[in-house]
C-alpha cells in the first residue's frame, strides 16, 4: 500500500463545530442584509403607504402648545382608554359569539361606537376652529405655511411623516 492510497486524517470534532457555527453566522448575517434590502430598499410605488388624512396633517401643523391643548380636551388617561377599549372589545366579542346570534345587538354596538367617534371628532373640530379664529393674521399665515409644507411633503412621500420631536412655533 502506497502513501497516496491512505485516507486523509479525520477532522477534529471541535473544528467541525467551529466551521458549522461560522457558516450559520454567515447565513444569518446574509439573511438580515437581504431582508433589510427587500424591506427598506428604494421607493417602490407598490409599497407606498396610504396618504395621511388631512385632519391629521392639520393637527400636526399646529404649534406644540395648541396640540397639547387639543389633547387635554380628551381627559381620559391612557389606562382609562385601555380599560374602555378592553370593555368594548369584550362586549363586541360576546355579541358576536352569542347563540342565538342577535344582529341587532351588534348593530347597536357599531352605532354607539360610531356616535362616540363622531362626538369626539365634532369636539376636536370645534376646538380647532376656536383656536384658528383666535390666531392673529401672522399666526394663521405661519400655520398655513406649515400645513402647505406638510401637504407638499405628503405628495412627495405618501404615508405618515417621520416623528418630529422638535417644537414648532
């Protein structure tokens, strides 16, 4: 038997483990890079977010103190909002699961929810309008400029604008 016919020496087990771990890490990094490129890469029209509602743009264009004032009109705490949401979800769930099913109960729930949202919207419109009426000509022009900038940015980049923490005049 010649030296060329002999089997190569076996790889040590710890080297196999190290190579396997290295391969797994390389695949994970490559997967993250490819996933990020797919998710965040380029402006593709098929991935554009829906435009932000005009009311939201009108709210965001207000100075911070005015936004704070409008938020204060809704006097419920975060915990109270969450408790109401859970209660309403449980009420709807019970109505949907009821045997026999009573469509009138679900319709009443939907009607109460729509009424509550309409009342909230009306109160916000009235408070917003009162603030706009109370603005000086210069303040109103400044507000109109900020709103126009938001609308222009919205047209270029649909969807919610990035969160802006800096205070506006």
